[in-house]
C-alpha cells in the first residue's frame, strides 16, 4: 500500500464507522458531520475541503502530521505510524490466510498424507495461527483519554501576577509523555508525570488563557483560565515570546483625550525599544465572538529608530485571539493575521493589503459575521479571512505596538446588540 492508500483507507473506515458506506453518496452535510466528530474526539479540526480532497486521493504530498495523527487517533490508534503498522499486519494476515484456502485439504486427506507432507502443512497452519495471534496483540490500545481529569484554582484572586494550581490525573492514560501548557505559548509547556497530581504555575500576563493537558502530541483536555484586569492594564516585553513582562504603572490617559503612554512613563520604566501592551480583559466573557464589530481610531508615534512601526488591535475570545498587524506598506512581510484557527504570516502569504501609514490617524475596523472576518481601513475593506472553529464568547480587547500607540476611540460590540466595551477617552468636565 502507498501512503495515499493508507490515507484514503483510514478516512473510508471513519466514514463507514459513522454509517456512510458508499463514498459516492456522501453529502456536504455528511462531511461537516465527520469534521465535527473528529474535532470533538481529537481537538484537531480538519476542514471539509481537506476531508474531501483526502477522501478522493487528490493530494500530491502527505497532509501535516497533526492531520494524520487525528484521523488515526479517531479510530483508536496512538498515532499515524501505529495505524499504518496495524493495517500492514492486517493486510498481510488476510493475504496469507486466503492463500491457504484453495489448497487446504480435508481432515480425511491429511490423515492419508505421508508424514513428509503432513509436516509442511502443519507448519503452514501454525504460521497462519501466529499471524492471527500477532494481529490481536498489536491491535490499537485504547489511549484512555476519557479517563483523565484536569482542573485548576487561582490562589491569588485576580491579581497580576497570578498563581494557579492545576490538578490532574493521568494514571490511566496510555502515552509516553505528558505536559501541561499554560496557554498558546509552547515555551510555557511543563512536563508532568503519572502518580503526581499537582502543578503550580504563574501567569504574568492578563488574558483569557486556554491551558492544555497534553499526552504525547495530542491535546486531551483544556481549561479556560481567565486573568481579568481592573480597567486598562499596561506592560512591555523585549520581544513577543518573553515570558516575564515589565509592568508600567499609569492610568494611560495623559489628558489629551486619548488612551496612551507617555515618553516619560516609558523612560521611567526603562522600556524604550520594546513591545507595548494595552489590555482590557473583562471578569466575565460575554456576547458572541463569531459575530462582533471592533472599531478604533489609532496611530503610532515611533520610538527610536525602529524602521517598521506597527499596531496590532486584538479581540480576545474564549478560544483565542482575533487580530491583524498593521504596518507600513514596505514592511508587510512582517504582517500577521489570525481569526479562529486560521493564521496567516506575511513572510509566506501576501498580506500587502494590510500595509498603511500607521503614523497617521486611521480608523480600523474588524467585523466578524458567521466566522467570516473582514478588516477595514478608513471605511475600505482591505482583508477577509474565514475560519471554522467556534470562538466562544468575547473576553477582552487590546493593542500591541512597538511605539507610542494612541487610541482616540474604541468600541467592541456583539451583533446581538451587546456593547462589550466603548470609550472615547474624553475627560469629564
């Protein structure tokens, strides 16, 4: 069997297990159902378009390892290699058994055979028996993911930093290695072990963090850890992947009708030439994050000699962030965009439409309708991206920049009429 044969065989077995025996009669709704089934069992979402293409064998190279592991784990195997090994053994055992059938003599004939003929025949039957026994031994073992438990408690209320105690039980899960990952950041992955049930970790940044319990490379359970802010919270990091930020003490309202930091505040915090974060995280997730409208009027005042000033407006949801990185037209190779599970990087995707002079005041808007997001600059649509994984509820909003980001107005609302946050930052009389 070729790799293409293994993929199509695996998918057909998944569809047959769900009652779809005729590949020619599978409908769009059926593919959607299977996509949801795989995601529910493995936490890996495979799009309908990808399922169709793989089912029909229309691919020049193998899918990503995560996709292959997901379809094999759905059938109860540990990973893609385990599935291929089991199928090879299954096919080999079947062919050997079938090869015996045409020449298999009756019991009476065997009794009449001379001893020199009976011995090879007995050896052949013994070989077939061993093959069948071997197949029964290598059949996939239930990984036992449903036997795991995973929970947490915050020991410091909503303070920042925040200490979180994770409780877990993986004693009955079949895997070689286990990890707890604090959030999206793989660098915050800590190895855990059987017969141990507690891990204490520190969250240094506010936000709605999805902690993960991982067996080998599979996410088997998640927990939403909300670290809200009391109003706007400001901090900086030397780079995006720094684990420990530097907090900036300020109200963020310098008196000019904007939300902003001032050069003196940055100098006092010794944070020149860094990434600056303005975050507002609610204590309660609300609204529909698959249908929202985010509007803001912003600009960036560059610091130092940074050649590519940028601003990242972001909407935080229960299941991740929604954002675009706006920067100068000559810098869009550094642009980024993410909505739901769909992430795009300007280095390998043409994101030139996100280029604009962020040093001037601009109106930026992100509108999401039924998991289709559209970005507007000064009222003109410049970018569209769709996604499949539900985003959950709205959890917060924020801005990231490498300069002094100034916000004149911001509003986040759900399409059902709920205003999550709105402020024009005008000082009261």
